[in-house]
C-alpha cells in the first residue's frame, strides 16, 4: 500500500531525475529511505557522463546498500525511483537485500513516452551446456567437503 510518505519520497526521486538533465545526464533518479523514512543515499543516471552502461541510479544505490547496510537494515530500507528498474537493476536490488521498491513510471509508460527506450534487441542465449564440467568449480566453492 502506498502512503503519503511514500508519495513524498517518490516526488524527491522524480526531482533528482529532473536535476540530472542540466548536468547532461538522462532523467532518472532514485533514493534510499531507511526504516524511519530518513534518506540514506541518492543518485541519478550517469551512463553518458561516466561512459558506463551500469551507471543506473537503482544499481548504484543497490551496490551502496550492499556495502554500507547490514542485512537487517537493508531488508527494511525502501528504494524510491522515478522509473521501474530494468532487469539489470532488479537483479542488483534483489542481491543487495533491499525488500521494497516504489517506482513512478512503469516500463510500459516509459516506452510510451520515449519509444526508443523499448528498442533493445533480444539476446540469444544457448544453454545449459557442459553441466558436468561447469559444476566442478561450483561444487568446490559451495560444497568443499565433497
């Protein structure tokens, strides 16, 4: 359930996105709020400026949370973001231990506003292949007693 406090924090994420434009960056912004609603960290998209395809604000904040927050606090921290996280960012968010994301625009709404953002090609994936060989380092790491 979205609260008034959620809406206010989401407005702050949208403002972060707007402030990115004059800096030459794409208009995407995010922030992390702790269990008490205090803003812990914020970021905007710096893909162009950093020449880094992973410089999405959601992934930058997920990495920050994984480094700086203990697991219990991370699980009670909420990310507020101007757009729905992409697959890359969603994976980082899950691994960071954050349990909740509130986003303004859905991916479908973003594509409707900017059709170019929906033109990513589908990557062909072949596999699984070579299971018996690939499992050796995995078993060695996760099951050293074997």
